[in-house]
C-alpha cells in the first residue's frame, strides 16, 4: 500500500470529497487525485498539510515507516532503534509507574502549597521544579501512549480526539468547567 491509498482511505473515513481536501491543502482536485492514485508522490510538506487537514497523524507515521532512509540507513546505523519496546502493554505499564510517581510529587506540592507563604521557603524553587518534572512526565507518558496506539494502527487520531471530546462534554455537564462571567454574573462553560 502506498501513501496515496492511505490518504484516500482516511479522506473517505472523514467523509471528505477530493474538492474538500484540495481546498484545505491548497491543491487542485486533480492533484489530490494524482496523490491518491500514486501517480504523484506528495512531498513531506504536502503530506504534513494533508495529515493536518484530515486530523490524522498516522499518515505521517505511514510515510516515515515506508521511508527507505529509515530502513537502510537509520536502523542500520542505530540498531538500538529496532529494540525499543513499543507495544501498548509495556507503554501502559511505564505510564502507570509515572502516574504513581506523579501522584507522590503532587502530594509533596500540595503540602508545600498549603503553607501560608510557600514561595518564601529557601528550597521552594528546587522542590517545585523537581516535583513538577514528575508531573510533566505523566503528561508525556500519556502522549506517548496515544501516539503508539495510533502508530500500531490500534486506534486513529479521531478515536483519541473523540475520547477527549466525550470527557470534555462530561466535565461540562457535571459543572466542572464553569466560571462566572465578570460582566453579567452568569455561569459559562470553559473549554
């Protein structure tokens, strides 16, 4: 399968016409058709625009995996790249470990933040940076898991986005994202 077939499959899944995609990437219908038929190889910049327009990073991943430079040069020059465990179970286990460490870091930060003048402590900045690094590792771990699920073709970018959208809807319906409007005092949802 070539990149054009992947583009076509993704475009159709998004219920987009050739014209729709062409307009989003600034290309003629015939050009998009040539890409999809494999008659013209889109540049990396064009593949990137198409992936953005279709909101699907898996097109970029497909392109990278099909790249002969990756197989013939990078993986031979850097054989350790072949040994990276990418299966979701390993990544999920690593993420769980990061989440436990992140929760412990939040306990330390919560304790510090509860002090009246927490920023005046001589070691505040050092503790803050150390513990926040653990919290940020959780965010990175989530991003890696999402990326690897897409890369393994277990889920699409749209599947992941749907989860975020559903969660946002639940939060709003439970009143978790409401702020009071300063001008009139009414409650408004916050994104």
